[in-house]
């Protein structure tokens, strides 16, 4: 038994509860599932806790971190790979250890990315809607084959490399972009590493798998889209902030962008993961984007497989146990501390 005080798990949806409960029980960790998000208005609900478990939409800003530290929290355990919602500088100043899930099944997000691409290329959403309406004509459903086309993989890490392998199997030429090129992987796949300018100029499909950092924010903007081949298809199952949504809409409306498959959106906090049916959405940009016929949006579900959820639970609970046992964090998961 390595647990001490109950660990609040914020924004604990049913799929996280189902995945985390057996792992936590086996490890002797007492989890306290909380329905609401963590932010400056809810931080007092932490109570007496040594650590908190947060998701990608919880607010771990400097203000919140200061209040967590004052209440006695020593560990922030993220159940996500991304950590752009955490003020790491404030965490260091307050002596908080921050850990994230650095690795989970890359096939979950990779396969979802390919599913988005296939749905866009063959106009599956439109076809489905027409058949449900008993319209079986084919006139507007002409798609395009992936075979023989070129895909640019921006962020060829664990997930990006799996996407590259899958699409290579479809007969696509693969262009890779990554800070740390893997020459052996590229040679094995028959792919090549190029800069972003070349991806824009040569790729028929661009799929994003890069982290959201200050220098990748709005990586896809008007200038980038203007350099792309007319009709380029954009897939983003990484982080919404990589794409300037207003620029994407302009590209889609002009035809410069032929289609977009998105599992993330830069304004998704407070929108995704919640039920807004029956409401009038105040986010007019999202309403505009989602109304376009050549856009397919899913609500950040790329990670949502039994395999990936188990990996996320094992990594998160493992790091909590290591904190209580005064051991180093799992390899690759420590952000501060």
C-alpha cells in the first residue's frame, strides 16, 4: 500500500474512472473522483491532499499552483502528454513536482488520424447523412485515392511515425519533419526528412503530431496555407493551438484547403468533453468551422481506446506511487521536481 491521503482526480469522466479504478486499487491508491474542472474558483475543493490528478483542460496557472502549494499539494500528476495548461515556472518556484504521461499506445491517435483522413477523402460523413435521409445518389460524393499522393507528417515522433507507416502502406509518398530525424526509420520506410516549406509545397495531405510550444503556436497560419498546394487536406489530432483557426477557415472557404479532419480545436477548453446539446454555442468561430461541408470534427477522442486508457492509468498511478515511495518519476515523465 503506497497511498496516503486521497488523490483528487479532476474532471473525472466515466471512461477515466473505469480505467483508473482497478489500477489504483491494485496499487493501494485512494482516488477521489471530482466531476468539475480545476481552476481558480474550484481549487478550494482540493481539500487536504498531497497530490492532484489533472486533465488537459484543467487550469494549473500560476494563481492555481500558488493555492495548491499553500494547501499542501506537492505533486501534480497529469494524465495527458500535453502540459501547456500548466505553469511550469510557477511549479518550480513553489517546489511542486509535475509529471505527465510521456508515452501511451501511439496507435490510438495514429489510427484516429488516418480514420479522419479516410472519412474526408471519401466523403463518408456526407454519404452517411444522405443514406440516412434515403438519398442514394452519388453525384456529390466523388472522392480521391490516397495511393500515389504525398503526405507530410509534421512531428514525426512516436505517433507521427505510426501514421507514416500506415499511410506508406496505402501507397503514399511520405515526407517527415521532426526536430530529431531518425535516418534509419526514414530509410526503412522509403521516406525523407524535409523542412516545413517543402512539406507545404509538396504534400497533398498534411497531418500534425507536434507538441504545442511557443514556437509551434499557430504553426499553420495564412502564410503557411498560402504556400501549400491548392486543395491540400489538413489533419490535426495533436493540439488545437497548432492551427490558426481563422486562417484555416479562410483557406477552406477559398478552396486553398480542400478539407480538414480535426480532433482538436484551439478553443476547445470548456467546449469539448461536455454536453452542450440544446444550447446555442457562443463560439461563433467553431460554429462557422463545423458548418463547412468539407470539415470533419471529433471532440478530442483520439486517445480514447481501451489500450491507451490503460497505459495512461498505469503511468499516472505509477508516478503517484513513486512520489509516495520517494522514488524518481518514471522515465521521461518528469517535468519539474
